[in-house]
C-alpha cells in the first residue's frame, strides 16, 4: 500500500480508548499523529506551522475553537460528535470547523476526510500563503516603484524604463534597488515569478 506524505494530524480527544484507536488507524496509514487530551494542551503544544489537519472531539465543547484561528493555526478542523448532536456541530462549523465525523468514527470515512483535509492544507500553504506574502510586499511599494517593478519584469533595461517614465536612469536604479529590497529578492527571476500572483493587481 502506498503511504501518503507524512502529514501531521493533531488529535484532540479526552477519551483514551477512542484517542488510541483513531491514532492507531491514522498512524498505520502514514500520518504523524500528535495526541492531546484537551484544547488547552493542544494550544500550548501544537506547532502552528505543521501541515495537516486538526481532529477534535466535540465532547470537549466548542469554546476553544475560535482560539485556534486567533493563535495562527490555519489547518482544516474536523470535529467528531454523536449523530444526534446536530446543534453542537452547527456551532462548531460557525466557529471555524470545516468537516464533521459522526461517532463512533468509521475508519474508512476518517481516512477519506483526513486525506482530503491534509492535501487541501498543503495546497493552501503552497499556493495561497506565498501569494498573500507577495501581495503584502507589493503594497509596500510606492506608485513609482510599482511602475518600475512591472517594466523591469517585462525585461526592460533601466535606460528603457527611464525613457518610458520620463525620469533619469539614476532614479530608476534607486527605485529598482528599493523594489528588490522590499520584495527581499535576490534575482530578477524572483521578481518575474511574483508577477503571477500579482497579476490581478495590475489588470
């Protein structure tokens, strides 16, 4: 059987038997499981940079769910609850949960939901976080630095940019240096790569 990447699943469940059974199911299928007995221990110990998902037993309540996002955790949250506890599930979804699993948890459904959530989180980290960072840096540019950035990434020389903008080559070089500094770029290729996530801002 081909194992999935070593995604990290944070498992928050106060019942030792349930926690051990779910942890074993996930572990033998290639997941790195970090088990916690309650929300407090999770918030105190879990790495917010981990790529994976967060699996939470709603018997622990929903009070700490909003704190997860406030602490910087962006992984998908999957809640577990008894079939008849729909109002609690609704509150959990309103508090930031993405998916729900009925209890007792079906192993096949658990693996399916965990796989989808973990891959979604990895996609989010790979695509949207870099784009968000690029946009934040772009917004630090002055209007003229922005002009120089777009012309520079089109392959124009400082002399050509100066002619198009009606400024001196020396001024272009100053703006060029500021662009590289604000984007923390070390090469022109790095700047060119940034034009993809920034294209909508230049439409």
